[in-house]
């Protein structure tokens, strides 16, 4: 299936935390004001910054002129530091909410190559990035321990061009001129009030209009929340909806009571995003009512693109032939998570071949295509995982099962 990553739903978490006391509400307004403040000290610049990463845009940066490491560039979030890293720094932290939720904020300096920020606002909270390390382990090992997220507030008043052809991010305080070719698709956006995330309009089947975040911190394709119920999904007898379920307790250290998390794959007749029109496109719908609709990296990587926070517009420039390979999904019907030296089934497609053959959430995979998981390091398992996703069939040795299970990769929708 598509990449799975559970990042904190920052807006929902903050909203819930604020419900506990008025002090948290006062601090939230203080934080929002600081997030919206430009802190970049450079002027008249055009900086070209290399990035790395298979799933995310990873930038090397330094915090407080003392700690360097990898940050995920996340336009769907304000800047964020992991609590364990922030505690090593000397800047003052202020509590944002109560109720047992350890959420703080603070201001400190940040540098990204030649870009210098003074007193940029960071949220401070525990980050659950173990699965990102699985996807991006070689980069983390080379560049240093991850520190957190570089959010959209770092790009207030700039124009940013993401080129996946040469893995570079160009940042300027002047609107970047569009490339000579190919023709770009223009998409106007409104910056979200509290964190300047680009918010765009989506028109579904020429009938329903919704909004979505442009979120480079989300590895998904086009992810909608459970409140989305366009006309295409009201009649599921047409086979345009498939259900996938996950067990969050396989991901997080702290167990939760209601751990089963479901999302749907929905085939839409058409979807318009600004000047870009897509037909027979497959999107995801989660069971989370609090999160925003998101356009993530699996979609954005089909383009080189510019996000212009100066004029509030986005330009998408198709890569290659410009056809989205994810208009349908070929899948074995399961997804894995590698944690504490074990590979387990983290997600499974309802009514799939995998489910009928006895695989279930939490099933431990002892071998893939004859390769024993116990005898491999995590870097090789990562390589094996990506190779398996592209195989027409995979052979799984499941703990407690006598015979290996053969799964064939099939289109999600006929």
C-alpha cells in the first residue's frame, strides 16, 4: 500500500489540550502570534539547498548554533522540536496545554545552509518517528539524528521551488520565475491562519467543494477525513470503496484502548485542484474526524513544484510524462511495520486474499521471499520492503503457520 506514517495531528492535539484551562488558551494565542511572525534575517537572496530522502524532504539544519541533524520539511505543521532534543538546549519553554499532554513552545535560532532565523517559534512535544527511521534510515545514519520538523512558518514571505529531478529546494524572498517548460498548473491558496500552511480548494466530481492542506510532512497521496462524504461515496455498491484497517498499538509505545484505525480507498470520477484536473483518481479517507484533508508527498512527487507564500499560489510542473501512476493502486493487501527487531502486519485490506489466507493485524513475518528477518539488519530490511512492494507476488513465512503464504499483487480497483 502507500507509505504509512502517523505524525501528531497538531491542530487537533492543541485544541484538545486547550480545553483543560484558560492559561493554555492564553499561551496558544501567544504562540499563534509568534508563529505568524517572519524571523528570516536574510534579504535579497536566492538560496539553493540540497535535500535527501526517499519518502520525505529531509534537510540538514542547526538549532541554537549547537545541535545539527536532519529535519523533515513539513508544510502541514509549524516548526517542531522533539522534547528530548529541546531539553538539551537552553532556551525557555512555556507550557501550551494541561491534561497530561506534554506540549510546550519556545523560540530559538535556526540555520539551514546560509538561511539564518532568529527567535523562530517551535512547538515542543514528543515525536514518534521510529517508522520514519525505517523508511529513511540510511539518511539519518549519514546526516545525524533527526531533530523534528521545519514547518511552514519558516517560509513566511518566501517563494520555494522543490525539484525532485536534482533533489534541491530553492528559497528566495522574490517570487521565483516559472521554468520555461513544461507548462505549470496554477493553484491559488489561502495560508492557514495559525501556521501559514497552504490551503487549497478541491472540486470533486464537479459537485462537491472541499479544502485541503498541502502537506509535505504527510507521505500519503490525497488523504481525506471521515467528514468527507461526496456523492461518489454514497453508493458503495459500485465497488468504488475499499476498506483498509490498521492497529495503532503496533506503532506507538503507549497503548490505546481503541487501537483499530480504518481508512477507505475511494475511486473518484474527477478531481480538480486549481487548473489541474484528474480523472478516475483514487484517494484515501481516514476515520479521524479531527484531522484536515491532506495532499501529501506521494502526490507531490509526480511534480516539481513551487509554493509562493508571497503571492499565495502554487505551480505544479509534471515530471516525465506527467501521468499519475497512483490513479489506481497495485497491492498485496497488507502493510508492515518494523519495530524492536520484528516485522509485523500493521495494516490489512478487508475482504482481501491476505485476510482470507489467515493473515491478521499483528501477524509476525519471519521471512520474505526466503530472507529471514532475524538474520538481516534494518537497512537491508528497508531495501527488501521496497523491493517486495514492486513484486508481482511475495512469499511470506508467518510465525505459527506451517506453510509459507503466497500473496499476489492486484489492482485495488478493476
